[in-house]
C-alpha cells in the first residue's frame, strides 16, 4: 500500500493498493463515512481496500478535509473528493490503472460522496474523470431527507452551512437526489437494522432514480446494521463485492 498526496493540505492524500497480478487494473475509489466530520478517517476502509485487491481491483482509499478541518465542509470537502478522483489520471500510467474502469464505493456519508462523484460531470463542464459505476453502502443519498430527519445532530447543516431553506443552491449542487439521473449503474445496499442512516433514505433515493431513468438497484439486507457493511467478515460486505464485480464490463 502506497500513501500518495493529491494536494498540499494535510488531509489531501490517499492510499493506493494494487493486486499482486499484472495490470491494467480496474479501480475502486473508497470513501469513508463519519457524517462528514473529522472524527473518523480512511482507516475505516483499509480492510476493504485490501480485500478488493484480492478480487483484482486497485483501491484508492481517499482522505479528505471534513467538518472540523481547516477548509473542510462547504466547499472544501467536495473539492477534495473531485481532486482526488481526477488525480488518478496523473498516476494511471505509473501504476497500471485503467481509467476507463473507475468505480466508487462509499459508506454512509461516503455513500453520498460516491453518488455525488457519479453526478459531477453534470456540474463541471471541464474534463473530469467519469465513473463506470457506483456502490452506496447505507449512503446519505438525499441531503434534504438527511436534514428532515436531523440525522447525527444535523450533520448536513454543518457540512453545507445551513438548512435547505437557508442555502438551497448548496443542496441543489451537493445532493445526488437533486442531480438525477446520474447516468451510471448504481447499487444501493442498506441494512434493515440501520439506525444511523435509516433504510428509507435509500428507498426514497431509489424511487427517484428509477423515475429519472437511472439504472439503479436497491438491495435491502435483513438483520444488518450500519457498520456491518464495512466488516470484511460479514455477508453484507461479500454482497457488496459481488455487486461490484457485476458492474465490470
């Protein structure tokens, strides 16, 4: 595993892990959760990163500025995720990365960011790295719903600097549910015992995605709570890997 800076700020780095077999490799971008706060970091996804290399993926586990970090929240968190993704183009040749097969996997708040990455080409007319698919694990996919439910003490207000009424343009820019259709295959996995991000978040996003014409799949997992999705020993993680492999061309 290699730690590589994609910017000059302390949080602007990622961990790149490669399979033992020759490339070029499809790439799985990993985005950790923690309700966008700096209490949590990319260590949450390290075991997932290692497991994905055993399935033939290069993994790019991203750290980024979060609420509580200088420059984190709006707009720095989004700038970092975008910059880290486009940075893959600069290291692709050196590490045999296939930039035509880039996928994003995110958990919780990271699920929101993964879906947002898929929508980013609609927001940025400049050349950006486009995803081939996205997997959201208990993702906070609809920021207005996250605000309505006041999840994690109004974490989304801290992220965007206000409510949907106060900063509507930020919710329009930052919420994947407002950016549909994404135009890439999307898998939403959600445990039915999740009390941190209720399953209704994914259900409502899925309904909107299907109406918008997206190729979206919702998988509800009975008996599964929030963190089980990022436990490599769990059936929930194995289901994540299985669905990711189905997205490969």
